[in-house]
C-alpha cells in the first residue's frame, strides 16, 4: 500500500490546499524525511501532477499524458512533442471508443437475429395453431358457412 500512496502523500504534504487535510504528525514525518534528500527549492512541490488521458476497452488500457497547448499547438508545460502526444492520445481514445461501439453493434445485431428467429418460430406456431383450429371447425368434406 505504501508504494501506491507514497507519491500522493508526498505531493499532499507540500501542496498548500491539501496539507491541512493531513494529520500533522504524518505530514511532519514525511517532510522531515524528504528534507534529508531535498533537491528542489523549499517552496517547490517535489511531485509534479500531470493530466492523464485514460482510455481502453476490455483488457486493453491506454494511459497517456495530456499536455497543455496554446492556440498554435505549442506545449505550455515543458514536455517535448506535446502536439504529437495530444494527437496520439486523442487517436487512441477515439480508437478505443470506436472499438467499443463496434462490439456493442455486433452484440445488438446478434440479439436482433435471435429475436427475429424467435419471431419466425412464434409465427410458425401461430399459423399451425390457426390451421389446427380452422380444420377442427371445418372438417374435410363438411360444407363451410359461406354466404349463398
């Protein structure tokens, strides 16, 4: 559990809004431990938050960094190839959504075929029942009640 929570806790200890949400003893122990290896300025948070785009379907998951772009496609957060990363993340997201929609469409088609088959079976049963009742009321060789 420590591996999962280590970075979020370290970030929270140095974030102005989140530090108040942590127990003071825990926050002070984490800050003291970090001070022994500090490489950044004291006011700088040692953990950088980045926006991730998560997409996928079934067992395939895509996680991509979504970078901040200006109107000219220039990356504002310092990562290289921001426009390409954004386009790739958007493509992967759309591809995963398209794959999911195709799968859903296949399932709907299969269900529709199943229901059509059942409808044909019921229609056949209804015709058979109608023939049975009509032949029961008008046995062969018996005049029917037609208008004369």
